[in-house]
C-alpha cells in the first residue's frame, strides 16, 4: 500500500521561554500556526521488515538519525509488528530553519503508517509517540494552530486568522541547542508569561504588537542580516515581522494570502537570489 502526504511547515507567532526544566528541556509558551509550505512524503508499507528513507535533498540525512526514520521505528515498536516501510521525502521546507520541517515529517510518517497499517491509534496515542521524538511533533499531529506550553507538547487548539506570510530563509543553519544555551534567563521580565488574546490577532495592525520571540535576540546578535530582512518585510507591507523558532528563518505577517502574494515580488527583488523567499498562507 502507498500514500502521498503533504507535510507543512510552521511559524511561531510568539515564543516565550519561561525557564529550564530538570529534564534539560525548557518550559515555553508559544502560539504556532501551520503554513502552506510543504514537504511531499511518499510512503509505502508492506510485508517484511526494514525501514528505508530517501530524499531529493542532499542536506537531509537518510539513516537512523533522520526523524522520519525514527518515527517509523517508534510506530512499529508501538504496533508490535514488523513491516517493510519505504519513505521518500521531496524536501521544500529548508533544513534546520526554525520551521519544524523534521518534526512535521515525523508527524506525517506516524499518521501515514497509522493509515497504511490500519492500526487505529487515536490522536492522543500518536501524540504520545510523537512527544518522545521531539517537542514539535505532537503539534503537527494536531493539524491546527495551537497554544503550546510545557516543553511544547501541552497543546490547546486555537482559531487564528488565515494570515499570509512571506518567509525568508538565508540558507545557513542555526543550532537550536546553542541558541537556548546562550539565552540569558536571569534578565527576563518578572511577568514572563504574558496574557495573549488570540482574538486580537485578527485586528490588523495589532498583530505586530503581539509578535515576540525570546530567542530572537540571541540569533540576531550573531546574524544581523536577519534584522535587515525583517526591515524589508515591514517596509513592504507586513503588519509585523519575527524570527520563527530558533531561526534563522524570519517571516512577515500579512492580512491574508493575497496580500503576501502581492508583496512577494517587491521583497524578492530586495534580497540576494541565493536566499530563499516563500509566499504562503496560514492553515
């Protein structure tokens, strides 16, 4: 049996880091929205055993260190049965970009194998498997914008307007561990967990005031070009601009997908052709 899955990226509309946990992770408070930049995953499962992963991207590892490979292995362990699994990833989400591509691929594999094997695991079971793979994996199983707490696995579905976005990815990687390791948690505001009104996100210019990422200062201090990209986005009609996750991708928020598409050509013309620029919409 075979299956084709679209595996979306995400952006963090805000990301607060509340402190380090005893397990080594950090407690966060974040609002995430999936967006229409997709990897395409072709999957097949049959009798036999063994997991193989291939990709059109040389930047993506295809062995057991690949998150999609690990997801397939974890699923089969939970299933308690052997299967032969083939996974091909057509990569469109930049690798190591702060857009959750690897976590999205893992979530897609879990959901795809659930269908291919007729295992019948419900959403909570798939999220439990996913949480052991990575903090963002359960979010992609939810298939919705969500508020994330704890280490990112405590999720609450929320309705967010279908904003348009322009994403700018400079093409280099930023180490998530390094960014978190250089975050100064001693200089945070006393009221670290702000109260956000999700409804206010639909109020146009007010969106820019809600955009905030505790990790941005660390990454931008090492990569000032990202600040320049944010400025270009705002000068070309974005309601606000922010870095997603630990970076290095930055995004501009537009009222809707059409507005982002209209601004795309002007933004693209201002940026080196070696830098990736995408016009997408929120899902």
